[in-house]
């Protein structure tokens, strides 16, 4: 008995081509066996012994043809066929009825109406059955092959479409990446180039990036003028750059910074780097390189170096000015003591006056040094630019001469600025006089004023905020670029010997920096100079800066006071003590703070006033005042100083005055009188 494979036994993986299957439905097992034997060479036979079983088998797979017995218990052949034809999945499977009876036309018509395509009558003729089933099997296999090929073709088509879509997407992404890369390269101050090994004069074969934006020239300009690169090298860089270029073939690389004149006439700093490219055999082919605009970086480096240099000079200058003030205080104090205590003949008085005048000139020089060192004492307040213009014009009315015209052109809506007005007037006068000196044949000096709002540092090192920009512009001789960075250094001048001290611009620089502003100079030889001062906008209601000392009128009838004096400079201490004695007071001197504290501790109520130097070893004047008041609460005090940082002086007690060295006897008397009103004298003359 042959073995048949029911649907459940179909392997999961079947070798192609898979055999067609035939479903035989009959309630007689002998008929199933006989038909299975006849058809086993034609197709795989699946058997069902009822209509219900046949319907279950049809749910499990495809069949080439169904051989269906007409008469069966339960669902007969007609009913089973009707159900098969009603299902979408099975309605197209051919049905061949098997029947041993009912050969009449009426039964045949009923069978065909139920969906049969043929009839086979029992007993079955094997050859006939094989032939009929073979036709349906062939048709089924051809249909399946057509579907398979259609599916393959569709799969190939889908794969091709996907591949095309993927290729298109990759091309688009590549194009976008190239565009982004090109945009990035063009936005950067950099040029990529390829240059032949033997290229004399130098001329690249290929450039990418924004060559024209970086240099101002096109590649065609370079090809049309082969010597353009060498001709536009800065004179100071030419020899060094050409030597590096000549050595690159031996070194296989090239890296040099130089200045190059662009199409607009301005010089830019370029970093030029290249390496040699070689073929697979190791032979050099060409140079591949980059040309990068590093002008901004060089500018920042220059600004940093300049700032450090100016700060170092400022520290040195401030220290010198402090020591010089002590010397001047001793000299001027000694001269005053001589004039007060010794009757002088006319020629002797003349010598003393000449000496005093020289010392006072030295004091003015020290003031300028302190301005540069940013250690002068400022009194910032609201400054109206219109009033500033009027005052400065009046001060310069007889100074500029008839060949020079001064034009003030501030904006009508310009804000008030915040600065020490007297120092600002002096700074503007310095700039205007410098502009006059740059135009010996006459011309126009223009002073403009504009409101500016900075959202960043503006390239000036300023904090974001509101500023007033005052600019002094002339059409004079200009300043050479190689010395432009030096013009704000103290004692540097381009004027002839005897015509300038070199402290004008340095004083302006120091004053502006101390006022939380900035200064910028633009100049070209033969075209003129523009100096900009950027000052902060004044608040709506501003008061004197912390640490400023109000002038207090000296009251009369102070009487004789007992004064403690401490100063580590013996000469200043001696002349100051003499001034105090000449003013009618008693003085007790000390060279350092600890000595004075011991003297005060021995007699806490024996002194009316403390006069102390600010900058002393071990303990500062402000700290000394605090310690003395721990011993003698409320003791009035005055600080005398050659210089001191404004914020440090600002940390003194609020009721303490500051007077700057060198000071006059009148200034000292006024300060003593103002301090004396806060405390009753410890000792009075008996006559009082």
C-alpha cells in the first residue's frame, strides 16, 4: 500500500520545484487508496474521508485540483463544492466530481452548476483519471511558476527601485555634504591650493575656498600676473619668506607666516603651509597647501602683548612716581620751611623760587606718570558733552593758531558720560594738540561724539553696555604702522627733541583705562589719524565715586593740637613735622606703625589727631588708623600718600581725609582744621 503525505506531514522546507498536490475526498477508504495509487506519479495526494475534513485541509494549503465524491454522509459533494466556491481562498480550485451513479443530464447539470469542471465515473479508468488530473496539475504548476516569476520580477524591481532610491539619497547626501564643506571652507579665512613642484614664479594650479574674499584677487589675476605673489610680500618679510620657499623642495614641507598686500592695499597676515604629495612609487608630484588669514589672531596677540607691556610699565611707573613724590614732598616742604623761618635776600629768594618751580614741574610730571599708571585720584561724575565741548574750545582758543580749525560734531542725542571732567578735558586737549602738531601746514581737526551699545567687548576689551565714543580726527602726517603700538608708551614721541615729553598719549591711555573705558588709534601715513575714546554712559543720578574727598573749608580758631605723625620716609617726616610746628601745633614723630601704637597706648587721651603715610612696611595707613581707634576711639586722622590704588584708599574709614604728596602748608592746614572739628583738643595753650 503506497504511503501518502497528509498536509500535516509537509516539510517546512521543500526543494524547488515543489510538487503539486491533489485533494481526494471520498468516504470509501478503498476508493481513496485506489485513486492515490493511480495519481502518485502525477502529484502529491492528500486524502479526506468527509466534506468537513476536506474543508479543513483546504484551509492548510493550495491544491491543483479537488476530486470530490458526490454522495457522502454528512456534507455531500454538492454541499461541499458550494462551500468551496463561496470561499475567496478556494473558489478558483478546479473540482472534478466522482460518481458511481446519476449519469443523467439532470445530475450533471447540477454538478456543473455547483462549480464542477468535469465528471469521472466509477469505476475509475486509471489512464483517463491520470490524463485529466495531469492537465490540472500542469495548469496549476504553470500558474504557480508565472506567479513565482512575477514575484521575483517584482522583487527585482523593488530591489532596483530601492537601490536607485538609496543611490539617489546617497548622491543627495554627498552633494549636500560637499555643499556644506564648500560653504564652510568659503566662510573660513583659508584657501586650499595645489602647486607644481617647479613653479617659478610661484603660481598655484588649483585653489579652493574663497580665494577672492581672502586676497581680493581671482585665480585668473594670479595667472595673468605671475609675479604678483612675490611683488606683494611685505618688504620686511620678503627675504625670509623667499628663503623658506627655496628650501621646501629639500624639506618636503613649508610653513611660514608673512604679511601680504591684498587688492585693497591693506596688509594681511597669512600662515602659508604646504607638504609634498607623492605618487605610489614615492616620487614627488606636487605641493598641497593651505593659505590661512591669521590677521585677527595676530591682532589679538599684539593686543595681549601690548596690554602686558603697558601693565608692566604702569607698575614700574607707579612705583617710581610714589618714590619721586616722597622726594618732592621733602624738597618742597624744606623750601617752604626755609622761606618761613629764614629771612632771604632778593637773590636768595630768586634761587629758592627757581628751585620751587623746578620741583613743581617735577610734581606735574609725576601726575602724568600716575595718570598713565592708572593710579591718579579721579572724581568721576556726569559729564555733559556739549558743556565739555564749550570748555575745551575756550581752553584751546589761543593754542591752535590760525591755520588749524577745530570742528565739534557730536550727535544731538548724545548721552552724558561718566568720568572725571577735568581729566577728560586734559585728555581731549592732549589729543587735539597732537593733531595740531601733525598738521604744520594747517587743516581741520574734527571731534565727533556718538552713542554706542556693545553686546560684546567690541574688540576693545570692554564689558557689554552703553558707551559714548569721542573721536579726534586729523588729516595730518599720520603714524607709521610699525610704531603705532608704541605711541601710548611713556616718553615715546615722534616729535623733534624738545617739542614733546612723550607723556601725552600715555596719560590719556591711563586715564581712559582707569575710567573703565578704552582707546583705539587708526592711522595711515600721509592720510591722518583718528583716536577714539570710549567712555561709559553716566547713570541717571550719579554721585562722587567712593573714596573721593570733599573739600571742607577750614574753620577758624582751631587752637593748638597735639598731633601724632608717622611716615617711613625720614625727609618727608621731617618737613611735614616742620610744617605742623609752623602752623602752631605740637607734633610727635614716629618712623613706623608699631612705634606710634606704643606711644599712643601709653597716653590714649593725649593726642588730638593722627597724620599717617599710606604705603608703609608691615602695616598700611588705613590699617594703622583702625588699630589706633581701638586704643583711642574716634581719634581723627589724615592720610598722606605719594600714590595708592583708589580702591585701597576707598577701604579707609569714611571720616578720614586723603591729601596727596607733595602738598603745601595751606593744604595741610585746611585738612588739619577740617579734622579738628570732630574732637576737642587734648591740650590747649594756657593762654587759651
